[in-house]
């Protein structure tokens, strides 16, 4: 079995901005200004501190328990800056108590501005999360003045 086949078999979810399933709220962060594939991408800038957020319960993502998540996507930085991808697990949609939080500093993964770069990072989730906890994934401009 090839590495690609193994990755596809272990993939819990694939989502893009064309489908919009799970992406909330509808803001000007969703744009057609620059897209890697398809028509849509998300951005952060001085008007959009945070991008659209992907949110789902862990049980929706997988019927079985999982301990690791690999986040990957394509990023276009106009300047190397402290923009981050953030992964958060909260107790529930009604209780936003943070159970886990991880930030991925894009400047550590992207070495050249003004080009699309694939980024990927695997994170280990804590053992005490449960299937009804909510996973949230979003980009934060972290006070960057440059569009991302």
C-alpha cells in the first residue's frame, strides 16, 4: 500500500471552501481574491482578525476515538509575519471551556512570501477529551498588518 493510500485511509475529513460545510460564520474572510484551487479561499487582514472557523464534534469526525490530528492546507503569506493556524477543542457548543489549544506559527513553516506553500502539522490531543467535545480550526492574524 502506498503512503498516499495510507493517508487517504486515515483521513477523517476533507473540506474545502467550495462546499462550505462546517465553516462558520459567513464573513468577508471568505474571498475569491486569491485561491489555490477552486474559486474560494479564506483570508485574514486588518478587517478580519480571524478567518472562518471550521467546527464539528469529534464524534462527527470519527466513530472511534483518535489521539492525533494532522492539519494541512495551502497558505499564501504576502509577508512573513506571525499569522497562526489555531486548533482548539472546547467542551461543547454551549460550553466554550477550552480543553486543548495549539497554534501553528506559519512563519516557521513558510519561508518565502508571495507564493502558495503547503503546510502540515500533526498534533496530539489530550487523553481526556470526549466524543461530544467540539473541535475548532481557524486562522488568526495575530496582529499582523499584512493580508494572509
